[in-house]
C-alpha cells in the first residue's frame, strides 16, 4: 500500500498559542483515516496546515512524495488535494451548479459536464436543485454541495473537516454513507471529526488528538472497543 500523505512532527502556533504539538500520522492510498478529538484539540489547524492555508512552525507534510513546504500554497490544490472546510463555506449567492463548476475551475474546464454527472449521480438532491441558489439549501444539502465541489477536481486525497457538524442524526447518517461509498469507489479520505462514533464506524484507522497531541492510534475497531476512548469520546 502506498503512502499518499505523511505528516511528521508538525508544530503549528497562533502567536503564543501552540495549537499542534509534534503531530505525526499518515494516510495510505484507498484508506479512510480519521482524526478525532474534542473541540479545540487542533483538528482544523492540522488540516488547514496540510492544505497550505496555514504555515507550520516546524515539521513536514509530504504529499505524493513531494515536500509541500517547498510548494507555494496556491499550487497545492493542483497537486491533487481537496479540502472541504469546517462550516462548508459554499458560495451562497451562486447556484448549485455554479458552485460545482467552481470546483472544476483549477482543471481548465475540459470534462466538466461528465464530472457534473458524476457528482449528480452521487448526490441526486443536488441535481434536483441545480439551479437553486446555494444560500437557500439546508445544512445537509450545503454539506453535500461542498463535498461535490471538492470531488469535481478528482482529488487524490479528500479532506473533510467535521462534515457532521450541526446536522441532524439522519443527515449525519446520509453524509457518512456517502463517504463510505466514495471509499468503496477507491477514494482516499482524511476525515476530521468530533463525532468519534460515526467517524470510527466508517474509517480504517484513527488517531486521537488531545490538546494538540496525538495520544492514541490504531485500527478503528480497536479504538471503538477501547475503554479509554469510550469514556472520553463515546459517551460511555
Ligand atoms: N485563528 C486563531 N487564532 C488563535 N488561536 C486559534 C485560532 N484558530 C484556532 N485557535 C486555537 O487553536 C487551538 C486548536 O483549534 P482548532 O484547530 O480549531 O481545533 P479543532 O478543529 O480541533 O476544534 C484552540 O485552542 C483554538 O482556540
Ligand atoms: Mg475544527
């Protein structure tokens, strides 16, 4: 199995706040790896640094064999990484289809109709609403749109920052089913979640982040069964 992403001894700070402290983990091709942790643990900071939105103080991020520290941030997406940020952030004034087309933008436009069909097959609700302005979609539909937009670039690595946030349980289930389908279709996914139960139930492996440090790692089944994890994250 080849390693797609490798994070080594990453440190990230906001001024005097040391948010990510020596974090190391990797993601192999075809895996879903989840990074779980409570609010403020450093999950988003880690993802945003991988995506080049923040600069680490030290450590390295290697993506597809390339040291991302040597690449200007605006070029990182073209290397095949897509981030669905926390809170989705779709273009509220634009239609569903226009939002999706924005996702294809970096690729130059060829093949856009086929990619739209691919996304609409995955999210039939978006197809029904393709002319609707994104601001009028429900939270779950906006999450689907943000994911669909990311998929338009055929990423080698899809990074999802708390896709379940603010969604009703039934929608969380739907979103996670879609993530599972993407996995079955061969996508490689880094899933950041506070909802440890949902994330571990679909991931291959997990890492637990506590106040900026990875404290536990293992196959998802082991983490789900661990008494300490149950106590801290699974309400038991
Ligand atoms: N822009 C910022 N400026 C200062 N501190 C921040 C900023 N963003 C996050 N932090 C702090 O960094 C830590 C990690 O935050 P974050 O990565 O957002 O955690 P998570 O995504 O796990 O909830 C927290 O203590 C948070 O308050
Ligand atoms: Mg976050």
